[in-house]
C-alpha cells in the first residue's frame, strides 16, 4: 500500500473534550434558525478539503455532501452502486473501461468528463502534491513514475490512465484486483473541475464540486455553511435548504445545545449523556451498528516497541484491559468488546470473526502480568496512551483503560494518558510519527469489505499504517486475496492474514462502535449510513 499496492482510506471517529467551550457557526437562533437549514455539530478538518488529501471523518462529511463519484455506497446497505459511472467493464480484473453517464456538471457549470477523473487521479498520485491518499492510486500502472519512493518523479501522469473520449477512459492496474471497482465510491476518486488546477488557492477557499450541496462559507474554528445546489441533477437531491456545520471543542456542549433547542443534530452522543439520552430524546435518539472499530496502535517505528519479544508485552497489555466493564460502564450499549480487527457489521460472510483475536482480547490480569514480566516489562517501566479528547469520550475510556492496566499489573500508576486537545493536532502528531506510546486508531470503513479493515492499516507502507507495522507474509496474503476473483476465497485469505495480526499484535482491538446521534424536533427523516455519517441530503426541516 503506501508505496506498495492497494491502499484505502484512514478514518478516525471523533472524541470528548477537556474544555467546556464551543464555537458555533451559522445563526445563533434555535435549531440553526434559518428556514430550511439543518444545524449540526462538527469538528475542523485536519487539511483543506482536497479529495485526495482528506482521510478523516470531519473533512469526509463535507466531501460526501459536495462530491459524487463513479460509485456511491448505499446509505442503508453499504452496497457500491454505479453513480456517475454508466458501466465499469473488464474481462480480466486488471484492465477496466469506464463509461460515464450523460448530463453531470460541477456547480460552476463545467461538465464532468473522463478528463475530470483522470486529471484528479493524476494529481492525487503526484508525489510533489503531498496528498495523504496518494496510495489509493498505487494499483494503477505508472504510479511509481509519478510517485517514486525516492527522488523526483519521472512523469507527470500515470500511463495506466487513458482518456478515450469525453465519456470514456481506461484504467490499467499493475495486478489483478477483482474488487477494485468497489473502492471507487471512496472520496479520493472524486472528479475535479478545471478551476481546481487553474486557481488552486481560490478553490481551496471555496471548494467547487458536483454534489447536492455547495460551500457557502467556512471560518476555521467556527463552522461551515453548505447550501443546496438547485441545479444538481442526481437522484439524491437535497430535500433541505442546506447544512450549517458548527465547530465544537466539547460534544457535551453540543449535546446541551441540542437539548436547549440551539442545535438540530449531534452525530456523536457523549458518554456522559448516554444515561440520559433515552429520556431526553426518546425516538429522536439513534443507536445502530456501524462499520467502525477502535484500536490502540503501537508505534513500531520506535525500537522500544518493536524489539524482539515485545509482541508478548503488546499481548499482555491487551489482556490487561477489561473491555466488558469499560463498554458497559462508559458506553452503555453503544460499544461492543472487540474480538477481531474488523466489524460485526460485515457479517460472517463478509469476514467478521468472533474468534480471530482469541485469548489476547480476553481480560486475564494474571496472564497479562506474566507475559509482560517474561518479556522484561514495559518499555522504560511505563506506557502512555494518546488520543484527541475534543469528541468521542476518549478521555473517559483512556482513563478507564489505564486504570484497568494499572490494577492488573499492580505496579502503581505505570499507565498514564496523553490527552491532545484537538483532533487536527492529534492527527498531525499521528501522521508525522511523533508518538512514542500506544495511540488511538479509530477506523471508519470506506466500504463493507474485510480488505478495507486490514490493508490500509497494516500493509507495509499503507496510507493509514501509522504504527509502521511490516510483515512480508501478511503482505503476501493480502496481495493474493486481492487477485482472487472468488469472493469467499478472497475473504478466507484476508482472514489468514488477520491471524498474523493476532500473533504480532501491532494494535489492540478495543471495541466496535455503534453509530449514535440525536436530533431536534425541528427535523425528521434523520438517518446514519453504515459508516455512521448522517445522510444530510435526506433530512427534512419542519
């Protein structure tokens, strides 16, 4: 992946805060105030909203409103359905011909053509553009020429992308990849208008897309206003007038605003409010399974965590965590103790396994202490957990995990927490490999395939492999699975690869996360997709 073969998307869920302050965008009147406009809690994205540079949830929410791609994942089932693509054809799972539907335009009235996709993908792959999602294009022939591991690029475009006519382009992959078309609903593959290239700075200030909404304004730290694009021709035309995304540094404050009528939608109910939410909201509270897992990833780029024998320490830490108690006490039926590195929402046929992690994911303080002592103890005699704490109740569970570890080991407060104030700051530390202890790696899938839970996170050099785990056997099994045309056989190969994770423990599965949200009486038809993101365009305002 990142620098190797296939890579998908990194996504993290949000988190709860230290500060009790919040900044709101849009109107200050009840429920967002403006007629027909939905007001919703939000957090500032890590980066400007370039599709190939956005690989986290907050930015992803916006891209999902202002862009449409070749495929789109059904909000209810997660199925990848053709959207801008009229058809995607192949005879060998390696060479594809993509034909676009007629009539699609960007909101600046520019037509969406085959060139719109090819230019966007070449930009995303170009090493000089420093796009986070570059590895998503690494399967395409010519990627190494525009994105070499070292030195300057040999070409400006990938030879595997060829425009045949305004509606048609071909894609040549380096290897067979039978499920490659299923990945094309991911936002990194969005088309881009010419204005993105001719006035890049202007575009970044006010992105132009081809989705049901346009960006009206954005003030960092305050919020973003999106408005319905009346000329949008897609079948998912917005039924409301727009969405005001309001930045909160504490989702407890967002919840208070919801209850008091000053906010329409909170898509991450804080843990402290879970005991009250049913009484507060009744049937306006949503709690449903989602394709999300929370893990603790080890910084294997740090020699103290990757030296020989440390797999025992990593396994011991996992066994020192009382997942059952933490999920019951803190998360109240919105989290389920993890048994593997995927999600139950995949189903057994999709690759979920309730036994993959085995005893390593079972609370056993005696065995935990024994394993850690046998391996020489914790590095430096301590372990520090890091996460952002502006949303997601992360401070609460980090404290609980440390308490569990400290109680299990009986050596005093050897586990401590490192709370990072904002999601963007945490992501910057994570992506620059500056963390020296286990850190939160929440993963929100891009599509319902087991591949998406394993390859982007653990393949050598993959886009979201922030712990820098590398295992040749794991990589080999992933490559074989991707080339397999039989879905069941491919899934079995991925599960073989997952056994290597169980043996090496590059990350600790903590719990599967439900999608949770609450909304005001002012809005209706509120739903979360399989990835726990509100289906904003279908929300009705009374």
